[in-house]
C-alpha cells in the first residue's frame, strides 16, 4: 500500500488461509465508521443460500474450499484465493462446491460507498443525469495481490484497528479493485420501470408485506391472469412473487432487529407465522440467524 506521497504503508502479517473445517461457523458485524458496512466471516459446509438479492454489493475473498453460485444465468465456481463480486439487485444463490464446503470473508458495501471511491478515481459521477457505479463484468476474479489486501482490510475491521488504518485500507483496497477490474456503467435498476403491472404489484407488496396475500389478489391488482402475472413477474424481477415477498419480509425484519426490536416481535410485525419461521428464512437468505445478526449489530 502506498500513500499519496509515495511512501510505503507496510502490510501487517496475515496468516495464510487454512483448510476449511468441517464445522460451520459464522461471525457477522457492522462498522458504523464506513457507512455502517456489513461484514461476514463464515465457514459453510451444508448451508445453501436461496435465490435472493442484496441492496448492497457483495464482495469477498475465498479463504479455503470452493463456493458455487448461480448468477446472471450461469453457474460459477470460486476457489481458494478467488474474489467474488455480486452487484446490487442481482438474483444469485450460494452453496458448497466441494464436500468440505468453503470459507470466506465478505463485505457488503452500499452503492454510495463505492460511488464515492469511484468518483475519486474518475472525477466523473454523472452521466445523462444518472449516477455511475463500478460495474464488474466478472463475478469471479483471480488476483492474488488484491485477495491479500481484502483479507488484511477485513482483519483490520474485525479486530477494531484504528479508524485511520481502517479508512486508509478501505479506500486503497477498493480503489485498486475498481481500477483493476471495473468498467464504467450507469446505475441500472434491476427491476425495469417500463412494466406498469409489475410495478403496481411491487408497490402493493412493499406496503402490505405483513398481510396474508394470495396470487389472485395480486392478479386483480395487475389486471392480469395469475399465470401471466407469474411469468411477467419472474421475468422482470428474477424471483416469483412468493419468494420476493419472503425476501421483503426478511429485509424488514432485519431492519427491526437492527433497531433493537425483539426477534419474536419482529417476526410477528413482518408477517411470519412465528419466530422459527423467521429464523429459517433469515438464515437461508442472510447466512446468519436473527440472533447472530442482532449480536453483530449490538442490538442484544
């Protein structure tokens, strides 16, 4: 790492990745000094992420094993020392690619955080009135040097290193990631705006997510036959309506839990039948249990 004056910032010694243990472990936390960025360190063996999206980027480094995931119509394999990048709003999955599972360190930076870094690199943020964001054409990247930088940054954030060190490592590391592997693209919403029927359904789901909703209810709102709505919704959103509703409920529960609302109450308020129902879906989509998430947020 080099500072603006050309002086070297020595990288702290970081242990080499170890072989993934057969036991699943998860650690989640947030860093309020970096836009409340969410971070995850985990070993997964049997856990499988359902099809889902993130409002933020999902960027990480594989420490050991192999992660396999579907993304943009293809299946990808990320081996040890690979970088993985998933864009906001893109439907994807995640599961072990080998029997021993995979071990990784993940960052979930908000769009604004990467836009800021991008702007410092390019001096141009607006294109046709739209904000540009870093676009990474390859979801799996081989870059051993950058993998090491991401590990050291993640370790610094995990061990509560000085704010100056964390800020410096973050700006430098993500600037390198963007400079080496990103293309310039405008911010494109994953849900296209031209289909008014789907937009009506989305607005309804977002306003009534805690209620019991039937497909017929949604079909009437869209003024479409149920099968036609299913096909259109799947094409536009990437998920069927029921899966989108579950994800929406999990996201709302996540906000409540992060604000200190008890898990059982959050489950009730977001339309889940009980706490165990929330627990099951929360873990499938987030990779951590509601309790682990609350602990990482300092909410319990």
